[in-house]
C-alpha cells in the first residue's frame, strides 16, 4: 500500500543570528500591510535572545527523534526539511528531493490546529515551492491534523503533570491551568475549526485533572487594534485571576505550539512571567510537546495511516481529521481582491 518514498517536515522557520532577524521578518510580512515600526518592535523580541529563534533547533531535534523512531519501527523513509520563511527553505528542500528521485512525500506540518495560518497557508506554500522547482517536483500530501490523537493528548497530560508537580499539593486547589494558543483574527476563526479543536484538546487533556479549573486564552496578537482577534489575551486573563483573589498559582500550557517558538519564549517566558512576578502570582510554564516519546510515536502512527492503512486513532467526539483538505477549508478571512476595472 505504501505509495510514499519520503517524509517532508514543513515549518515556519526562524533566524539563527542577529543579522538574519530583519530579512527573516521581511519574509514573514511580505505582502502584508504591517507598519515598519511593528516589524522593528518584533525584531527586538529576537534581539532579546541574540537573534536566535529556538524553532530551527527544535526541528532538528524532532527530525532526529523521528528518524530514530522510523529506523527502529519503520517505515524506512528518508526525512527532508523545508521552512516557510527561512533556511532551509521549502523550495530548496523540494529541489533536493527531486534530485534524490523522490516522487511522492508525506508532509508533517509543525502546527496542530486547523486555521488558514496553520494549515491552508502551508498547502499554498508547498504548491508555490513545487511550481518554483518545476517539472519533476515531488507530489506532497499533508498528514492530517492531530489535535485529538491519543499520542498528543497523552503528551500534553504528561507536560501538565510535570508542571503541576512543581507546585506544592496543598496549593493545587488555588492553582489555575491556563492553556494558550496563538490568537487569530475573528474573520479567520469564523471560517475554520480552530477554536473548536483547541477547546476539545484542552478538555481532553483536563480529563486527567478533574479537580483543577482551567481556561483557554490567547497570545501573540499582532493585528491593528481596530481588527477583532480571539480573546482574552493571556496577560489580561492573568490580571483578572489576580483581581479575583482566589488563585495563588498558574500553570501556563502553550497547547497551540508543538515546540518553543519565539512567541513562547518571549510572550510567555518573558512578558507573562514578568507580569506574574509584578502582581505576585506564581507561574509555572508547562513544556511543549517537543520530542516527547509519545508525541514522536504518534507522528509515526500518522505516517502508518497513510502508508499501510493503520487505525486512525482519536479521542472525544469530533472524530479524526480528514486527510485531504476541501477546496474551501480554512479560508484566510481576508476580503477577496476585486479586479481592477479602471
């Protein structure tokens, strides 16, 4: 049944030095109406870490762990890696795959939940890169979304437990679990299952912690104030918790990220942590899925679904996600451009 001869890891990309920050951000914002001042503001987030985003090294670790998993349990497929916004770029990865004789590959996108930014835009990126490579470019099929797969839920339950263990048990009754995900414009959210999938994933994780209260909030908003985005913002919610006077500790769980993006390091580990310190709220940040063995095992299962018809496992009531996205799946929410008739 196996009709694939490679796996392609597709990620966002990130700079690995101060001189790469501005060119990287210009790639990210190309074609978007974002003021230069905002670009420079975000650049400062990267300069705070000497211009190095953790995402590329996280991808290398993920590839290494998955390669070991496949070597031990199969299927025996080579792994390639291409980014949306920075080296190694997606078109270069596809060009290398073509040179190596790869005809058809399975793409693992490093995004858990369905939205334009986390799904359809990656499909568009892949097709754009294939067009750039031209004749003989490999066919690339995306692995399904895995927000409710047991391997992901088990991983996040382990991450939450490890974080909770850092708080004395006698304070658990006054501890709030706060799940975070990247905010997106309401116009985008209304056309996809982003909120529904996030809420379901959080609910499934919390089945292991019935005594704890929890809330899903959002972070890393980047749009103009006039444009409505998903709320509440994480720091606004932390302020609300503190004002309530009943919560002494919070566990921040970046469930919307599978690895420590810059948004996790800056918006949570830096800004949110500093804010918690200022208001006297103890904060523990749960780890992202990363290279957790259960998560890596799940990635192999997703590959096996497509290569050998393995069972499509899932938890909850929403069912497993589709393999092939419908043509109208996860629209951007931006107004359709009108033809110039002048």
